[in-house]
């Protein structure tokens, strides 16, 4: 099932995120130390460089690590740290192959509760608790994946009507609101650290 996603702010990249559970997982994995749009454009760039319409966990997991790192490092690089991110993407895909037969959607399809979904996501390489919570919020708010207790499992990111994370981005306006929220949170943290 396809979903209308506007995280990359680029039609082809967003279309891939809307139809490919693996692309969504990889985009979320890449979402650190780069602008959100760049992170979520990453899966599309990787697919293009592999000469594919979509991503395949089996193919990526089996890819030669040096060649895959080179693929992500080619200009423009997929991420600020393409080598380490190439390794993480391959580790994620290997975990999906080992635990879910390469089917990214199986991570959430079989979760009976939000707590179980949080545990499943948190066990994936590159997914700490916060990233897992944000992804649960994204699944619930934009992909219609809502096991009982999903909002609670997502923590603050599950709140309705907030602009806290990628889960709340549906276009340029909400992207600007999320950016503004993140800037304010950063400034508040700096102020608190200075006072402490």
C-alpha cells in the first residue's frame, strides 16, 4: 500500500518512502547529523546508484562492504559520514534478513502492541530508544500502523498536533515548524547547561 509522504521534499524520493518500508527504515537510520530532507532522500539515492526502483535488504546485506561504502561516498555523498552510515545500513539490512526474511514491514506487521513494536525497533542496528520512538510516531501518524498503545510507546513524539519530529512533517510548512521546535529545544538545553 502506498502512502503520501513528504519527508524528503523531493517527489521521487518521497514516492519511494511511501511505497517501501525498507526505504522508510533506512531514511530514519540516516536521520542524524544531516538535514532531515537529506536523510530521507538517501534511500532514493542509494536505489538509483544500485540501478533499482526500490531497495532490497538481501541485496544490500550481501553487497561488498567497500563497494557499498564507495556507493554512498560518491559525490554528492548520501550522508555527512558515508562510510560509517554504509556500514550501519548494511547491518540494518542483515538484521532484517536474519530476523524478518528481509521484509522490513514484518518488523511492525507482527507487533501486537506499541511496547512490542518499540522492543522490535530498538533491537535493530542503529535504532536506539529515541529513534525507535520517533519511527513509531511516524508509522502511526503517516503510515496507519497503530497497534494498541502505539502513542504511549512513541512517548512525546506520539502526541497529536505537535511539531516535534519527522513524524509530524507533511509538507514545507510543518517542516519549518519542526525545525523551529528543534532550534528552541537546542537553545533551551544550552541555556540549562550554562546555568548548571
